[in-house]
């Protein structure tokens, strides 16, 4: 929720939102308030989102994060938030650990080869476009004869079983955004839906709309015992 989720942050010489004049912040606040009111029948009147929520029969595992916008209690602040479940956060942390370890095992030349992107021009409806060119899959002795991706999946399962990272519920603010103030929310719920978002907003206001971290990590039994890829592969097969 992570800048990993593509939020708009400060670029070049763009003005940081919280440094705008109070009048401009108030104008933006009022505009968002009206949007929230206009979409109250969809999102309940406490926030808006670019995501479709509460889709019937959609598995909970597909609802692990969302981007939302809601109002601060000071009449000026817009919270530009990403909310994720502890499950999604766990997988994200594991995958970051895996990528870092595997990347550091590669030589600079191997890194360059793995990072290379190959495209070829194609024509579609009279327009020149590009499509990916599949690269040769390289195996490595250091990866037990596996490709980089195969070894990453193997390592992810090992980390989950033997050195799972601790995950905490939290609110982390980020003042580098140019629309509102960034907010990353990690919450211990089964899925992100309207009710869990409303509860997260209530709790955020309860702690004073500031950074917060739980004193105790999420119990290990409430976190995944398999990698994201493994879980979603099984889910996909079950729904086919």
C-alpha cells in the first residue's frame, strides 16, 4: 500500500500537499467531502475508493488491499491511504526478503542478464506496438540447478516455515505525497471490504490520526503457512 501500490508521491518540484496554503487545502478537503457524499450509496459515506468492494462470491484472498481517500478531523487534511491485511503484508515482507537474498547471490553480469527486458515490434490495426520476447530460462548451480524464479519460490517457502517475519498492525503516515498525506494501514482482518475499512478509519482517528504500531506482533497461527504463489495457485485450480 507501499508505494508498492502506485500511490502518487512527490516527484521533481511538485508541491507537497501539507505545505499548500490552508485555503488550498480547505478547497481540496471540501471537494473530496462532496465526492464522498456523492458516492455514499457505494462506499457508505466515510471514504471513497477506485476499487470495487464487496463483490458477491469473490474469494476473500482476492480482497487483501485497497486504496482509499478519507477526510481528516482538522477540516484540512486528506488521507491518501493504502490499507492491507496482515496476510498481504506478511507475503510482501517475505517476498522482499527473498528478492534481496537472491539478488545478492548473483554476480553483476548475472544481474544484468536477469534484469534485461527484450521487446519486439509488432503491428496491430496499423499501429506499431511492442510485445515481450521470452528469454531463455537460465539455471544456476548456486540455486541447486533451479532458475532464479524457481529458487525464489523455494526460498520463500523455507523462510515462511523456518524464519517467518513478525508482522504488526500499524498506521504509518507519509508527508511526501502531493495529493493529501500518505497513510499505510496494516490491519488484522480476513479481507478488505467496506466494514473493515470503516473500522480502520475509526481506529486511526482513535489513536489521534498519527503513526502507531501494535505492541505485540500478530500471532503466527494467524499468518500464512505457504507462499502467496502457492496459495493462489491452489485457489485458482479450485475455482476452475
